[in-house]
C-alpha cells in the first residue's frame, strides 16, 4: 500500500513574520524556512504505518520553488522512501495545489493520502478537502487517531460537541490534527541517508495542470499594536470606564 504525503515549505514557526514595506506580501528574504508542522505530523503518521507493516511505501510531495527540495529531504530523513517535487515559481494557491495532487494521485495510485489540516502561513485549511472533492475520495479531517485494517481506515477526530470516529473505504484522504502524534527527532545518520533517496522533479505542465492564480492579494498588513492599559483608583471608576469607554456593560 502506498501513502502519499504532501508537505509545504513555510516560514519557521519560531520566526516573527515581517511585512514588506510596500504591503504587497510577507518578507521571506533571509528568513529561516521549515516544513509546515501539521505536514510533519502527517509524515510521521505515514512512516509509523509503514513501520507497522500496514504500508509498503511512503511518497513525500512538495509544490513550489527549488528550495522545497530541503523540505522533501527532511521528510525522507523522517522516513519517507522517495520524493516528488512539482517545481513552480508561481504563487500556488490551494486549488492549484489540490489539482496537482489530484494528478499525482491518478499517477501514483496511493491507497491513502495524509496531509496537514492547514499551513501555518495562510491558514487556508482547504487543500485536503479540495483534493478529496476533485478525486472523488472519502475524507476525514482533523484526525487525532488513525487505524488501518481490512481495506478500511478508522479515523477518530474532535468536533465541537466532543469526538467522533469515521470509517472510510480506501483510498481516502486524511488531514492531521496536532494530537495525532509527536514527530520524531531527525538524526544525523537519517539526514545522510535521505540524501541518497530518489527525488523526482517535474513541472505542473507535465501533469497537465494550470496553476495560474485565481485570487489577487491586494494588501498585507500587520495586526494593530495593542494599546497600553490604564490604572484606575477603585472599582467604581473601573465600572464607569467599562460602561462609557469600552461599552461592555
């Protein structure tokens, strides 16, 4: 059984994001980049399924610039068997990525596609759902536990009212939540082994996919700075301010 795991290169979660002076985009020049944390959880889960004998091969996929090779090498250091880079300098929006992944699903015929529920750069939370719709596959989002047996996958997930468990026929699409697992520490020997694993580079055109952006970013701005607090002499003054200034009472 093959498992396909899409991974995205994003600004590292420890980095304070800066906006370009012209407000056109986020400034990523000389900024540390890393694998999207939710995608790292997806890779870990896929590798665990292979180690348990459920899967035979884990394929990592990334879409974007040449530097995405580093992200794919990290995925292979975690345990992915091979990687595919769909190289493009275009701004790849969720629908374009979903179309690319649909083409790769048709090509590779994986039984399971596991991807992060969202990327921490745009927080769109759309790619997994769009992929399932385009491919006509059952889906389970925000997975906190995954069990594969007898041609089906059981997915436990948290919902507003508590939790639920879904049973899907394979092939299927799963998006990961933080509670699914804790990714392993990548060791130096595994990093060296990852350099020898195969990586294929193709273009969106090779898959017959048009990645022209459909949305245009008009402006990017930082959140307004929080105003300083004030001290009040007594509770009566506080209540009056809540009534007249904050208007919450």
